[in-house]
C-alpha cells in the first residue's frame, strides 16, 4: 500500500482545503499482494466515511445559511425602508414581536438609528447607513458561503464516487487474483 492512499497535508485539495480522492487507474499501484487488499479496502472505507462526514456537516451548514439569508434580507429591506422615509412623514403604526405569540403596537417616527440583534443575546445600536452597510456585508458573505457549501457538496459527492469506484476496482482485482490462484491449483 503506497502513501498515495492517505489524505495528508501534501494531498491536492479544493479551494477550501478538502483533499481530492486518489483515482485508482492501476490497482497494482496500490496493492502488490492479496495480503494488502484488506488494509487498502479498510483505508478506502475510512476515506469514504470521512467524506460522508464532511458532506453531512456541509449540508447542515448550507441549511442554516438557507434559513439565515431570508432573515438578513428582510432586516435589510426594513432598514432601507426606514431610511427612505421623509422627515415630515406621519408616524408609521406597526406591530412587532415580543415573543413567539406576543406582539405589541408601536408608532415609528423618522429614525436615525436602528437596533440589530448580533446573536448571543447582544443587540447594538447602529446609525442607519452603518446598519445598511453591515447587513449588506452580512448578506453578501452568507450568499458566498452558501455558494461555497453547494460547490463543496458537489465536490464531496464526486470524491465519494471516486472512492467507491476505487474500492470496487480493488475488490474486483482481489476476486480476479483468487480465480487465478484456483486455476493454478487446479492445473
């Protein structure tokens, strides 16, 4: 078994550091005797498991981003709406959520700042231009991250398929070697 099988620091990777699976063109490059077959198949199985774990983690991250992006968009639209209001506009009557099932009414006059939840029970006051800039940046970063996740998922599926093909090739090589040994014993 050669070092090409390992997913190490020196392995070629995609843009986000996920290593490429080795393509097994010639089984003899990975397995020299039938004694190496079990270790090689086990190594390939471990690699498939690692890729599947990465795929699962990436899918979860993508789902989280798909939930987060509409919230950011809605918040950005609201901030932009508040920024577009004239100084002499009548106060805007609205309802806002206090809890899952509890809402309150408010009259909103022209505002110069908004309060944004940053997470971990932290809310900060931002002037409207800064809030718009922050939300635009967060939205752009979330969209880029989602795009990266989708790209990585495609890449991981390819690597899993490559490893499954490699596993089948090594297994078929082993079956062929067993046949040759039986034929040699029979003659």
